C-alpha cells in the first residue's frame, strides 16, 4: 500500500468519526442576585467563585461558575466579583456537561 492510499484511508476514517461534544457559547443578561467568592487576589481578573443570575426572560435563577482570570468590566474599569450583587450584567459563557462557566462579564448601564 502506498503512503498516499494509507493517508487517504486514515483521513476517511477520521472523517467518519462522529463529532466530539464540545462546549457551546451563549450570552445571558440579567440581574445578579448573589455571589459566592472562593478566591480573590484583589487584582483585575483575580477573583473566582460563582454568581447567581436572574436572567431576563427566565423564571429560575441561573448559577454561573466564574473562574480565576475572568474579565469583569464596568465601562473601561475592572470590577471584583463581590461588587456585582444587585447589578445588571451581560455574561458571555460556555455551556457544557459540567455547567455554565463565565468567559467575560460586563456591567450594564452604570458608570464606574
């Protein structure tokens, strides 16, 4: 068997595999009704924990994991996770089997 046919066979086998499950990305907006801090270095992106969001258009609160390094912005400034309680935010998040994980958080309608 030539190298070309072996490569073609391997490629055909790879293409025949079902797609692997991956995380999907979505955005949610709503009011933060709770935060839980698990770690904070008191520097931008230095807080980790969870936030509970009353998402617009839903009746049940949504719990979102906020990993260390997640950018949390209010205008041009940075905000710490505990300061989000009571604020309206827009969250870009990844959704997978483990749950919802924030990729970025922006505070809406307020000046720093």
